[in-house]
C-alpha cells in the first residue's frame, strides 16, 4: 500500500493525547498481532499509552488515533530486548486499515509536551529560540515495515516558556517535522516553499497553515523537512534548521522549543522499529 498524500488534517504526535486516554488499559484481542511480538526474546507491553523511562527520554505507546479504527482491532506495543550485550527498546504495530490522517505515533519524547503536560524531562525546556546555542538529535533505528508509515522526528514550538502540570496545547504556535524515512511518493501536508541545503543535505520544505485544533478552535503552522533519501541513522542539526527558519522569517526568536520527539507515524499496515541509538544534545 502506498500513501499518496498526508492530509492537511494531520495532527501527528498526539493531538488527542489527553490524560484520560493515557491510563494503561488491557488491550482487546487484536485482529492480527503486531509482528514484533513474535521475535525471540522480545518482551512486549501492549497497554494503551504504555511508557518506559530511560534517563530523560520517555518512550510511549502513543495510539492517539485509536477512535479512527473501523472494522478491525489494532495491535501496538512497546518492546524490550537484549541484543549484542545491550538493552534496546522499540515498538511494533499492526493497523490493518488505512487513514491518511494517521492512526498512531509510537514515540520517544524529550522536554515538555504541551499535549500531555507534566514536569519537563530537562529543566532547560521549554527553551527560547534566542537562547539556543546548540540542539541536535543523533539516532539509529532498525525498521522492518509494510504499508504506509514514516519516520518523523519533530519539535513543537510554543508562545511561552512556562510549563504546566496540565496539558496546555493552546500555547502551540508551530510544529516542525523531519521526514527521514517514508514510502516513495509520500507527500507531507501543504506545499513546497523552499529547498534549503542544510548540513550538506538538500531538503524539500513543506508548509501547511491552520493545522489541527489546539483546543480553542485555532490551529497551528506545520513545516515538514523531507529528506531526499531514507536515513535510518544520522544526526539532525535542529539548531541549524531553526536558524535558517529564523533567517527566512518562518520562526520567531521569541518562540520556545517545548519538546523534541521521535517516532513512526502509522497510516496503515504493520512494522517494527528498534531504537539502537537516541540522544538529544543541548547547549547550554
């Protein structure tokens, strides 16, 4: 199955992730189990919104689009395994349907997420863009998947540096995604507004206005940097990308980086991702 377009209704990481949805629940029997469950030695936690904390990083079984499942019971789990003498965490999914507005986003979160609230995992966040000296993401994943999905790290920008225990999506101004893996022919929401060369890579930059609903009837601006090649390992220079956007007048130095997130958007199909390396580097 090939995804031709990611709808402008795309909410991504967890537009519906409110606390009431995050309580772990016993999953219904899936139509077809997610493939990663069968891996020898893998341990699966398939509870809705299951979490695993590793230092400042929160792994989350994010199923924000579960209400869009029609005619099937999906299966999605966090996974653990020991490989080559080290412990790894990942996720696996099986969503037999197809929905271009995305079913789920199994992920890692760093910082403060406006959709869920709580204490930031790093005291520097939300981090004002003007105060940012260095911000990058280094990663390596192993992914086997069929159907429609992408690997889409992202950041959320907010209008305030204050964090709250309760969710506060009304602070959101901008969402910036980095498409590092996707099916051939997949297109982010919006239209191409530039083709910048950053860290030696020429990206296509898509822009879509008034995406989603922050809870006050208003949306936000979505930018998507689409990589020209499949990159399952590498370094994303978030600071360099943001400075480019500030220079173009697309982002304000008075906005705040609330969170850095990393995951697969699941549009339909099945797959497994193991995270072999994940590190957010911040200075100061």
